[in-house]
């Protein structure tokens, strides 16, 4: 099986991604690293991760807590906390798990049991142990990977592949701002550092492809399959779906499931090699991802951008198959 680390800020769609990976024998989940995604309270996100792993029957899989944004001062962290707090609480719920974590046994006071190494070092050490075997899936802001790269410039040669949910490459330029997707907006310097680090195999799933999935469809199919975790999946998604509905969207994108599905079923995706960079300075474009489709920058291509899901029904069936393999908790 392919060794995978998921760097995540769980997160409703993060939870779906982790369950998808957990139920797929083609992947071996080596650990989760937690990205600063919802305030300074990274341990709360870490315990969400532990809850998801427990529900997936993988309670012994290590969870490592992450670093704070790479380039922020304390004041700026405060600002990020406030800004993120508002947007993310709305979509992901007060507990970042659709407000259902207590009901499924999360003990909010339990803030222990994390791996002794902080996320950047945790990632690096696993890569050292299994050179060119680890695939890193990033479904939160990118400061953990950026910090690891900063400390260990040899990391790109040690990783097998990096698959990221971040950015936007179609008409829809952003969700956090009109020009920026949330994961890139939350640490644009980190996103730019990752994109320009010289990875041989780097794949990006932006908003234009994540909006080709629909949480409503996925959770309905799970319930129809009668699998052990389908009630959890149903409850988890409820708030997220309602918020997207209130925003006038016709679907609720299961953003973070895409990188995992890409590893499982690359045949379900069309992608394009291209040069991508991230704006770090612009007043109104900070965090914006730009793909140089025509090669006007005359810089080498640095990633593959996923553009299209070729078979949405099969995507859904693969998702349900994985969830169905998970044991009753
Ligand atoms: C990204 O932002 C988060 O809220 C989601 O989990 C996903 O990783 C989508 O822009
Ligand atoms: Ca996420």
C-alpha cells in the first residue's frame, strides 16, 4: 500500500477525506499532522483528528500538532484567528466538526496523546525513514510543509508526491476572498514556498475541481449503502450543507476528498502540467493562485492542476466502497 501522511485542519470535508483514506486498503495512513486552521487552539483540531481516527478504527495512528503560520507576528496571528474564526466557524461549526463531535464522543477536555514531534519534524522524520515512499496530502493551510522545507531543504527529494487542496483555477477565483481560496489565503507565503520548492510530483486540486463534487450526493449514497458510519457522515455534513445552501450554492463541495480520491483513482481525473505561483503582496489579491497556461513567464512548470472529474458516479461509488469497509465503532 502507498504510505500517506495527511496534513489537515479537521474540518468537515477533512473528516470525509480521512475516512476515505482510512477505508482504502491501497493507502497506508502513516499519520496525521495538524495545520493551524481555526484559531490558535490547534489541540482542539488535533482532538477532532483523534475522534475521526477512532471512528475509523485507526485509534493508534499518530497525530502530530502543527506550527503556527510561518510569517505571522503574534498580532497578525490574532488577526488571522479572528478572521478565520468567523468564516470557518460558520462552515465547519463551532467545533469544526459540524457541531456533532460531542454527540460522537469527543472529550473536549482531552488535549493529550499527540505525537512528541511537531508536525514539520514529524513529516520530515517519516520521509527520512521511508525515502521516496511517502505521499503527503495537504488539505489545510500550508505552513507545516513550508516550515519543514525551510528546516530541511532536502525534503523534496525524500517525498514521493505531494497532493494539495488549494487555490482556484477557473472562473471561481476564491472562497475566502473574491480572489483567494481559503487554504492559500491563510498562508500565502507558505503556498508560494511549497510551489517553488522544486517538487517533481506536485498536484493541485483547486476550487474549480472541488466544486465538481457534492456532499449531498456522497452522504445520501453512504446512507443508502447502510454502512456502519453512514449516520455519522450524515450528521457531520448537515451544517456544512446548510451553510452552502444559504449562500445560494447549488451544491456543497467535498473539497478535501479530491486529493485522496486522486491517489485512489487517478483514472477519474484530467489534469494539466503548468506553472503556478501565489500572490503574497497584493492588497486585494493576496493568496490568489495564478496558473501560467500560456507559458508567458517562461518559467518551468511546477505542478499538475486537476481540471475535471471524468466520472462523477464512479467517484461516488469509490467513496461509498471505502466508507463501507470501516468497522462499526
Ligand atoms: C478548504 O478550506 C477549508 O475550509 C476546507 O476544509 C478546505 O480544505 C476549501 O477552500
Ligand atoms: Ca481543510
